[in-house]
């Protein structure tokens, strides 16, 4: 097993890091306080080819492997979680799902412009009364001639006001339970579609998050993704990709906290010496380094399975669970190291702590992942054969 990054991956990390340092870091405090980022940043992500990193070149992407996507997500979250979230949703949850489940016509119409960054894609599964319990969704899709008529409400949808295309999950046959859920490609411009941002969030304030509303939205039958009744399986396969990017992003928070703390440890003096000389501070710094290395290893292991097109639900769940827990713990220690200054926005660590909380909740709470891992070990959970082959990296 080779843990060394390729020259291309090292160059990619350098490119994204430079972009973050020059275009995100100088503005993020203002964007965080304002509650939104300048839209130009998404155009810059597209110009750098970061919106379709693992998508094959024939569909407009960069054709890189999944661990290259992980590097991009880590470096973006080092700047702020909002921008990793944009890539997670656009690429991980939407575009990779289209790559796996979409027809050739759907790929040409929706995937190609998304991979190029010309259009933004989003993912709409969660509802006010349906989070971890996917079967509790209430959105419906009723067939009417050449269309499906969708009605319902989705919440906590990233890029709700910015995305052009949404993968929306709805019941086509409620009596069949989760086997009656189907997936649809919905365009923002379709009559009856509307969105509204959620304000007052604890963290990821620079990111656009909110609700979408479907009021008799007529979706052409050609926009059914997969077959009727495959929506639940499509949703779960999408989460395997989304969770991977979230785990990778968590490494970025850990890295950012470590950088900030090392700098502060050399600047701040107490009792006549740098605070980095104090044993308990050293302990926190050492734990940060250990958690960064462990998180990356879990992410890269899942990434290698993805590169080979191998089922990775268990490994990705473990990476997401642990990396996000590590990030939250590290951010908390980072505030502690900064003392009273860590409690103000004079230093970035308070933002890192706020941002680190959401990933412990979304795309499977830590409690859900805990149960999943225990069930695998106990033999209560076994992955069934896939309904659709996973897209392996073409360079594998």
C-alpha cells in the first residue's frame, strides 16, 4: 500500500492551498459575519477545475481519482467549511450520482455542464420530519402522462438558492415503504419551484443553506433518475460519496486548527515562556497531529476502494464518523489553547469550532454511524449486492 501522494496530487494540493490563502482567507471573516460569500468564488472553483475533479474527462470533468477529490475537500475546508460543502453537494452528492445512475441523455444534459462548473447541482433528501429516518419523507411524485407532478418541502438543502439542478427524492408509491421512493432531476426554473435560505445558523454561515418548496412541479418523465422505486438505493449510494467528502473536509478543519495553534503557541507567552513549552498544551498539539494523520488514513483507505469501484459503505462510514469527531474535538482544544482570545472572532478558531459541529450531524449523525459500525462487527448488517456498479476511477 503506497501512502505517498503522486506529483499530480501534490501539485493539486498546492494549487488549492494557494487559492484558499489568496482568495478565501482574506475575505472569510467578512463573509462569515455577512452570512453569505461573494458568488464569484464559485466561478473561481469552476475555473480551477475543482467542480468535477473525479468526473471522467468525456463528461467534462478533470478525470482525477477519488483521493484527489479528498485533497481538494481538505484544502477548501481549511479555508472554510462552506466551500467544501459546495463541492461535497455539487460533486459528491449530485454529479457522482448522475455518473452512476444517470442515462446517457441525462449525463449529457446535466452532468457535463456541472462537471465543467457551468451549472451547480444540489441534493434534496432531508425534510422537516425526515432526517435519519429517510422513510418518513412526505414529498410525493404522481405520474400524469409524460410528467411526474411533485409536491413537498425539503430542508437543510445546501446551495438551495444557488443550484441550477436538484436530485429530489419523493414517494411514487408510499405503500411499498422505502421501495416506493424514486429520484428525480428537478430544475430551478420549473414552475412551482421556490427556495428560501435559513438564517441564524451556528456555523457554516458563509454557505447557502435552506429550504426548497415543490408546488405541483411538473417534471418530465425523462428526468426520473434510475427506475421507479430505486430512490432509496440511489440516496444511499450518493451518501457514500457525500460522506467521503465530508470526512476529507474534516481533515481540513484539523489542519487549520493545528496551524493556528502552532502559530499562537510561539506568539503567546505565560510564566516567562512560550505556551507551547507547557506540557498540557503540548499534549493537545500532539493529539491534534495524531488525529490529523488517523483521519487522513481512514479517508485515503476509503478513497482507494472508490478508485477500484469496490463497495465502501462500511469504510466510508467509519472515516466520516471518526474524522468529524476528531475535527470537533480538535477545534474545541484549539479554542482552549487560545484561551479568552479563542472565544472571540479575533482569531479563526472560534469559527472552526462553530463549523465543526454540523458535520457531526449531517449525512448520518455520529450516533447513526456508531450503530452502523457496531452492526457490521456484530454481523447484524451486511451489504447487499449493488443495484448499479460503482464508477471506478478510469486510471485505476
